C-alpha cells in the first residue's frame, strides 16, 4: 500500500486534491485507518488517477470526470480524447501565431509611419493565366487561402509538366461586400492543367505601381496602403483588379531568398 503522500507523488497531484477527490467519490482510498483516519492507496489505482488527471487537463469538470470514470472509461477512449484535445490546441496555437504576426506587422507599421516608396504610372498588359478563383468575405480569408491556392496551382502545373513563361500573378477585385481573388501561373499556349481554368486578366491603359522587396510578406498590407494613398494623392481612383506579380519568391530554388513583388493598381 502507498501512503497518501506517496500516491500523490506517483500520480502527479497534490495531497489536498487527493482528499478533494475522495470527498467527491471520484478517487477514494483503498483503505482508511479506522483509528487515525490515514488514507492508503493501492498502486493499482494509479491508472484511474492518470485518467482523472488527463480528463481534467482536457477541460472536463470534476463532475463530468466522475461520470465518465463511472461509466468505465477505457484507456483507448482517454487516449482518443487526449489526441483530439492536442489537435485542437495545435490549431489554436497556429491561429494565435497568425494573429501575433498580424499584430507585429501592425506595430511595425505604426512605428515606421508612412512608407516612402517609389511609384510609377504605366500601362499594364493583358495576362493569360491558368489558375483558380475564389470569393472571399474579408482580408483574413485571403491571407489564409492564397498560399494553399498557389500550392494547388503550382502542383497542377508541375504535374502537367507545363513550362512557365512568366511570374505568378494574383489579382484582387471588390465584389459587393466581398472580394474576388484570382491566383495563377503563366504557361503560354500550353493546355490547361487538370483542375485549373484559363483566366484572362484584361489590359489596363493606366496603373500606379510600386515594388515590394522584403524577406517576408508582413509588410505587404502597408505597401498596398501606401500605393492606394499615392493613387489618391494623384487625384485618381482605382479602376479594376489590383495585381500582385511575384517576380521572386523564397520557393524559386535553393538560392532564392525573400520576395520581390510588383503591386499594380489600374486607375482612372
């Protein structure tokens, strides 16, 4: 038999909590001395203690834990619940990591103030793409969708052994309260790879453009804000889908590093 202190150490809980579990009837001692009231536990009770602690860590209340243990919860079921909770926490961590990066980008934007960039006014050629389109409700959705969309497009292009004849392109155009996003690659007259569609981006007689060169994409929103500010300063207004032309990405090969992106906004 184990004393309450020894059992607490083995189970990874406090003596106070063991007494509390006893009062609730969730984990009662194997023996209680009639004269001294000392509690003793059996090593065979450790698996139940492990299940109890695991279920508590999953966020279940002690009342729920008691009911689950009373139903004869198997070790396999506890393992499945723990795995599900682990996956939930991993997803939450991933979401929080994205939120942190957005906050840091906003802080850098506030600290730096307006970005001084070079702006050029040029006509834009028509561009023929093979790619995907999506309707999104907010910029947050774009940030989560555009990477996987490019992955799908490039996977299909590579599977078809199509040769790229120009950089990848994304376009963004407001539709009602949402936005239409196009992601594509330029493959010339090659057949459209399976799963993709041909998308023609119309030429624009006039556009204001700037170039972003950065190790990551945290400053792209600030760059777009600066570009739209320049459009307004010139007394112009947006007229059509804004383009991002990916001249260089970190995925272009073993020697590639950072991003070089032309931001292009047709105007009138």
